[in-house]
């Protein structure tokens, strides 16, 4: 018997299946299949994202899958698009034209990360685990990482750091946060909220402190 691999960092998720836009033979809309694939990826890894397994979770026959997708490859590509466009570590654009504006953008990003407002750390980690064995997924992850770091770099430039130092500080902040999730560090929300000011002062340095009037 093949033993199911379970990461200690995985979470059980509630599967939300939206109703079809209209009555008919379509019992599960496209979004429902994508939601199911996302939950399966988080709970079971990429091995759990198979047409038969998804159909079983949705309690329908696999025939409904092929109404929306040509094959599993298409579903996986669209799942990566969902991760890229909807699981936002940073906004697509930031206002960092002054040190004060950069500080507000930086703190807004940090607050969203702490409270997982628009960012699902378990989904992010599941995609990264998938990327270890998939070149197409790895290419998407690499591109998204670069985009996120560039947004953070804009903020550090806004604080007044030279471009090269801003890039290094952006990388340190980003890698620190991704590493926080990757190692599965356990800390209550109250503790995270209590420690955030120290983290930001250490990671963002004196120009950030000056921008917020410290």
C-alpha cells in the first residue's frame, strides 16, 4: 500500500463550491474545480490534484471536468494563474513617492501578511513545494518572486536608500518572510502583532524609522 505523504505544516481546508450560474447538467462551475484543486494542493500536495480525486471530493463524475478543461495540464496552468493573481504578497503597485508614503505602503503590506488579508501562506507554500518537482511551476514562482521583490525595492527606494541597497533590503525582507512560513514557525497572532514593530525597525533600518518619525 502506498503511504500518503503528509507534511506537518499542512492545514485542513473547507471546500467552497459555488453554484452554477444557471440550471442544467453542469453541477460544478469552473471556479468550483479550481477551488477544489487549490484545497487538494494545500492538503495533499500536487499528488492530490488528479481528475479522479477532485471528482471524488466534489461528489460528481469526472465527466464534468472535461466540460471546463481539456486536460489536467490546463487545470494546473490555471491554478498557477490563480496563485499568481489572487494570492497577493504585495499589491500590484505601491505609492512610494515619499518616505512617508513608502512607510504607509510598507506597513500596509506587513499588516496584510500578518492577518493573511489577500495572502494565503499555506497556498504559497504548497505552490513552492510543487515547484520543486515541476519546471513550469518553478518558472512561475521565480517570476512572481522577482515581481514581489521589485515592489518591495520601490518601497525601500522611497525611504531614500540607494537602488542597490534597496534591492538587497527588499530581498532580505522577502526571504525572511517566506522563510518564516517555510520553517513553520509557531507564533500567536497576538505575539506577531506585538513583535512587528521590532521586526520592521530591524529589517527596514534607520531611514524607515525616520520616515515614521521614530
